[in-house]
């Protein structure tokens, strides 16, 4: 029979029991918080490993870190579990959400759809879009995915709610942009119709100019010739008036023809083809052969590129530029004309050059002469219809030729400018998009 324990022994046993109780308390707390996945217990047969069925710390950490709301419901639709994301959606503390009925957070407009989903979700996975309302009235559009799970406590419903707020905002913005684009397209269609009507009117004017206006001029010239031939001797000084009338009628006829050419350039767009510029310029020189011989002009043509365009319009472009160089020559020296080109990257274009069409590179074709030149402050003026820098008595012309040049270049997506000084000649620079394929 054991004797009574001493005070010191009782104190030691009490301390040992208190230490064991503290250890058990810490272990239980660790089990509750998921910090322990298993226990190693020393028994009569040695150490044994016990895996805890509730050791789901990693799973809980994953669920809590999700951007989506996670909710578990029982068969009555009560919330058994939710993560912090869902609690934030409904604007309640996490502890206040548990045991509440989930459908109280479903927007009234979506309740019938949710009830049908909840009823059928026990048999197969389902998805739906609905709106979740928070405590203060905050609405969150969501996609809800529903899956039935069989757990130890019975069958539960697992739901994942994805916040669609940003997606819906993007959809609304896209819809608004599409509506604005539709309005812009409608306005553009109206503008195109107006432009087509304007072009039609311009073509009608061109027809009138080429027929109805020319016919009276031809009669004036014909009757003027008859007056001069039959009554010239009787008119004495009146012949001078007839000559002036004939001269004015001739200028009017040329003006109408030039205006007709300008209107056709503005409205007629032919199918673009690859055009070797040398082949365009050769017949132009043939047409101007008499003027070139009479003036003693020297024309040098370097190797020129092939561009995409309308051969007829490009022919008019160089016809006018070369004619200008021959017309505005100095009286003391024969005309000298040189045509050459070089490839210029879009990034290297002068800041003043704004081509009508974007391209990676452009051909710059220079038509340089040694003529009378002009003051560069008038460079913009010379490309306007009917604008002249010299009197009619000095140089013939209507002031339409360079306007036609600019229209042709714009039709081909390019730009045109000129550099000149009085008495030092002029260089016209034509920029045309380069075919890089």
C-alpha cells in the first residue's frame, strides 16, 4: 500500500497535469483552425498516424482567396457556408450570413428563374445570370454556377458567383459605341448621297459646258469670220472690233474646255492599274514636239518608277507640268527641263507635305525647269482654279492647268508643291504612294 504523497509530489503532479491540459487545449485550437492535418500518437504498439477528416486548411485558404463568391446551401436553401467575397457582395459580416436564406439576396426580377434553377440543380449542374442585392441596396450582376455535392452531413448545394459588373459595363459601353457608330454610318450615308448628287450635278454641268455653251461660241466665231470676210472693207476700223470679239470668243472656248477637263478629273475615277511613268511621259513629249523644237528646249528624263493609278489622269498631270515649263521660259536662254525621282520614307516627308493617302513610302517626282520662276509666297495660290501670277498679255492660259495637276495628285493619294525664286526656275514636286509589294 502506497503511503501518502508529499506536498512536493502533489505540486509536481499538478504541474504536469496543467502542462498536459495546456498542450491539449493548444492542439484542439490548432485542429479547429485547420493548422493540423494529422496527429502522431505514441501508444503501446509504438507511434501511430491519425489523419484528421476536418484538416481542410488548404482548401479553406483557397476558397477565401477566390475573387468569386462561394456559397453552400442545404436543401431548404439556407446558407451553411460562404466565403468573404460573397459576404462583401451582400454587404454583411461573414458571421451574419450563415443560416440566412440565400434567396433573400436574389433580385426580385430573378427570383422565379433562381427557384427553377435551385429545383433542377440537384440533378445536374446549372448556370444562370442574376442580380444579387446587398444590405444597402447595392446590386451586383453575377453568373451563378450550381453543383450538388454529397457530404457526410448529407447532400448540399455548392454555388460559385462570378461578379459581372465590369463585363456588363463593357457591354454597355460597346453597345453605346455601336449605336454611335451606326449613327455615324447613317450620317455618312446621307453625306455620300449628297456627294453623289453633287457629282451628278457637276457631270450635268460638264455636259452643258461641252455642248450648250460651246455652240453659241462657235456661232459667234463663225459669224465673226463672215463679217470680216464679206464686210471687212466697209467696216474700216470696225475690223479691229471683230478681231477683239473673235479673240474673246476663242479665250472663252479654251476656258470652257479647261473647266470641263477639271470637272472630269474631279468626278471620273477609272480603275487603278500599275502605270510606268516613263510610258506616260513619252506620248506627252510627242504631243509637245513642235513647241520643244521651236523653243530649242532640252528635256532630260531619268529612270522613273511605276505607280498605281489612272494612265489618262497621270498623262494630264505631266502634260500640264511640262507645258508650264515650256510656257514660262526666259527669253534669253532655251528651256531646260529635267524629270527625276527618288523614294522617300513617310517619316522623312517634309512637315508641309500632307498626302491624301497614308503609305509607308512615297515616290517624289521632280519636274525642274530654268524658267522665269515666281515668289514662293504664292505657292498655294498657283494651284487654285483661275489663279494667275502673270497678265494675259504676258502668257496665255486660263489658270486651270495647275488646279488639274493638284486634283490628279489628290486622286492618286499624293501631294504636290513647288519651290521657286524669280529668275531662277521652278521645281514642281509630286509625291505619289509607292507600291512596296
